[in-house]
């Protein structure tokens, strides 16, 4: 009934396990850091809805907030007061943020950031670094017209030489879009170069904090690493599973919204806005980012120890404590490990990324690492 099996392509069994046979295919419910498939089997989950959930599934405070919002009618024909309240909170929490527009998906928000940058600069070309979603603006997939790709250039992460050569003639560059973490943290030199070069050529620096926003702290990756973005895009963790993203930035650049047209029918439904409000409460009061870093550190160190036991099949560990993965020698080996982990009740991705939530405890992580170590030993030497 659904072409491609599921509407979220990354959840296709082949993308998770390398096969469609003998693996969990559909789920029935989730809670905390666990989910249950249609047969009722329980799994400890490290995929966490592709990183969309950082507080844990069915978090009580978020559930209570969205239940109230549902009873209030979900959506209406006027702008909700909650929209302004949540936007004000984001402006207070993130130093680079003075204005906010809400949308529903990360890809949509990134596309909106490009339109704002083009409206502000009067230029067309964008430079990308990392993954920014599936829309035509960022994709080389079949079905994307060749002329759409002409206005986009791509650069490698942490490569200052390539950055300089790409921006050398920057008169036509509207924006440089950067993921702050790609398989690992940025170097200080790279961050400084990005900040300086974009300012020098008058391009808008867009920081794609869809994965890192809140998860690395309420100030995001920009606070941790020193990026100075003109625009920031937030998503995933800010809604804890509810569809809400935000394009944020300086007042002068965000004012370009009024020169162009960005409007999404359900951008201001107040169930998701209520979820964001509740998530911000938790991050401010419960030290969530510190927990993710600490428990994630247990996972990261444990993965390094597992990798050292099986150099035949694992090249190392990539990412940062909050989201990381094992770098396998080839895809089939990684898929075999993920399939065997699933057989033991653990959902673990072979590539980018596995995510820690505040529902994961050190004890749960240690149990998972023991399971993973056993699986890796069987694959490597069994």
C-alpha cells in the first residue's frame, strides 16, 4: 500500500538492516528508551526516531503539555499566542537568535533558510557542508533537474583549503550551510575560517543544528564550538518527536522573510509548539544536555573498547558522545551486526547515528555494550 514500504525512507528495513527478511519491520508503541514491535517484542532503542527524541519516548511532561494543547483545539485561524512565547524563549536561550519562524520538518526549514539568505543578499549560489535534507535544493537524487544543481556547491567538513578555493570568488554566494558535527567535532581552525570567510564575502552563514540543537546544550553547537551563525536551523530534539523546526537568526537577516513568501499551513499548530515549550522546560531545569553528554560518554568509550577488540571488522568510532556509531570495514558487516543486535533486543545503527536520550541510564548502556561486544566477537571470530 505504501511505495517504498514506509513514508520515512530511512526506516525502510533494508536501510536499517540490509534486508527485509527476518528483521523487525513495524512497531506498535514506544516508551522511554524502548519500543515494541508488532509481535510485542521489546527493544532497547539507540536510533531514537532518527535522533528526533532526546528526552525519551512518551515523556510525561511533554505528553501532558500536548494533551492540553489537543484539548484546546490543536489549530485555528489566527496566530497562537504560544508561538510568540516559544520564540521569545529561543531568543533568550541562544545568543545568535533575535527572530524565529517555525516550520514542520528539517528539510523544509533548511530550504526556508536558503530562501531568506537569497532574499537578503540578492544572490543565488549556496555552498553546503553536510546533509541538509532531501529537497531539490540539496539533493543529487534522480528526479532533481540538472539546472537546480547549478546553484549549489559542496565542500568537505574541516577542510579549510577546499573552503577557501570554493569561496575564492564569492560575489555570487548567498549562503554557506554547515552541519557543526560530521562524523566528529569541528576543529577550532575550521570554525574560525568559516566565521571569517563568510563574513568577508558577505554570505549568510547558516548553521544546521537540526541534530545538535539543545542536545549539545541550550546554546547549541555554536556555543560549544564557537560558530557565529547569521541563521540557525533547529529541529529533531526541540520537539521530542513532535514535528516542529525553527529558522532563527539576527533581526536584520530574518526581516528578509517579509520580502519573500514562506508559509506552511500547520507551522503554527499548537500541539507541537506546546511540545517545544515543555522540552525547553526540561532542558533548562533538569540538566538534560549534561546527562546526554555523561551517559553518551559511557557509550562512546564503550564503543571504542569494542572497536579495539575487533580491528578485523571495525575501523573505529565516529561522532561525538551525544551521537556516534561504529565505523565498520564494509556495509554488509555493519548490517550483520545490527541484525544480530536486533535478535538480542537492541536497535543499533551501523552508520550515522546512534543517539543517547535522557531515558538511557549508564546501567542500560553497559548492558547494551555487553550485548554489542558479544555480537561483534561472533561476527569477527565466530
